[in-house]
C-alpha cells in the first residue's frame, strides 16, 4: 500500500506540474520584463541581409498567388522568392516578377526538408539567411525588417508570430486561441527567460549555414521537421529568438476533417520526437544552461488536451482514492485556466476567439479522435488541405 501511494503521488506530479508550469514561468517573466526597457528590441536594422524566402506547396497551388503577392509587398529590397511546387500542376502558374523563382521537382518529394533543400540547391546566389513560409500564409510588410533586428544581435535563428488569417468558424477561433497560448509561453516567455522559442513550422528564419549544418545530412519524412531542427539548434546551446513583430498570417483549420488530420500528424510527431527533451534537459543540467534546461522541460510536455484529460481523470479517481488530492487538481486546473487567459489578454485577441472558448470540449473531442488516428497519421495525409470558404 505504501509503494502504491508513493507511485500514485509521483505519477500525478509528473502530469500535474504541466498545469502550473506556465504560471510559474509567467511570474519569472514578469520579474524579468520589469527590469528591461520596453524599447529594447525596437531599433530597426540598417543591415539589408540577403534573404531567400522559401515557399513550399504540396499538391495545391490555389493559395500561392496570395502568399507571393504579400511577399512582393515587403518593405525590404534584398530578397528572392523560391516557390517549390511539389507534386503540383504548374502549367498555368505564372508570377510576373523577376524576384520569384518557380521550381517543380522532377520527382515527388513529399517532405518539407526535401523541398527546402531542393530550393537551396537551386539558389541563384548564396543567400545569407533563409526564411520558410507556408503556401497558405500571408506575410506582413515589415516581416524581414523585424527579423533583421535579431540577426543584428547575433542570433542565428528567429521564430516570428503566426497570427490567424481567418476566424471564419468556431474551430478556426479555437485553433487561433491555441496558437496564442503557445506563442506566449513557448515563444515570448521562454525567450525572455533566457531559453529558446519553439519553432512553429513557418514564419521562421535561419542563417543558411546553420540550417544546412543542422539538417543537410538528415532525411526527414512526415511532419515534424521543425521539432528535429529546434532540437539540433538548442542541442548546440544556440538560442532561437522570438520576434513578436515578425508576423505571418496563417490559415487556421476550419473543418473537423482538417483538424483531425492535422492534429493526428502533430500528435504522431510528439510521440516520435518528445524524447529529444530528455537529451536536451540532461545537457542543460550538465552545462548549467538555462536555455537547454527550460527547453528540455517544454519538449517533454504532452499536447495540451492530453494532460488536461489526464488531470480530469486523476481528479475523478481521487474522489474515491485520495479525496484531498482532488482539491490539488481543482486548484491546478484553475491555475492553468488563469494562465491561458493571461496569454489571450497579452495579445490583441479578437472577441470571436473569446466567444469560441465555450466550445473547447468539442475541440478536445476532435483531439481525442486525432489521437486514435495518430499512429497512421502520415498515411492519412501529409499536408493540411484548405478550402477557400470553410464553415463549421
């Protein structure tokens, strides 16, 4: 009985600390921010680095004109756009700009990194920095100027904000709320505390030499190249900067089948790569690196819905086993809700997003369905398909 009690307590701590970890980070974040100047990162750069903007598309070209048009409106002169149209029909695809280089691989690549390196192998000149943009993104006109601020400071990797392009359904609003939460805690808070921002798949930039050093010898298939890349970068104890003003607008999932396919891939990716967290955490402990230590803890965190369901399950069981522990779970869940609310309040958040929160149980149900399908996620689909008008 004594052994069971100890095991039960340890198991709950391993799950429960994920609920209160964001609030703990936030308290340290507030202390750190109070000692910094608000204008610390606002000075614009005079160094016009040479950028390669890589836009990847798989099977769909419908949204390419929109993203390229937004990039061509950048308030920045020194860049070229490489559009990699993998397994796409480009017979009617034309861009009236000498800044756009359209590439169609001879064979189907079915991989983000293969597409990136296909673009790199076709660079018309050696670009100092590359930035990765999805085909469903829209790029803010100051995007490259904001990235340059951090490259001027010596960072070799920068993650920007992926703001919501569409709030046309309840699911899109909930998807946007989730992104705001992660941008705040896994981006701004972590970076402010001396660690690294997690990578989000697009809206991110790297010194070309670093990107090649980290991934050129790896062949990554399926979702999750960003998980491998961030582990490689932080494993070298380099920091990934986070820019709150380098903004790309991202298409949020609006339909349940989109959400299930996308989340199935993401859950599959977490199971494949969460083990990187142990290695990075151990490196952080050995080298006393706050960058690696905090980042390792974050990589070990399950997707939100998993530890929230776990918390609810433990709270229910404890009503019959250790009733006092149910109070612990109630307090922890309230602290998590508070932390989520703080993240939404920190950024300008549309009222539609707040109104959608009542549908979180529905959103979590779809996540459970995604968990069931996650084992074969990469066989079900390898890219999220967006339609022009999606309502649900």
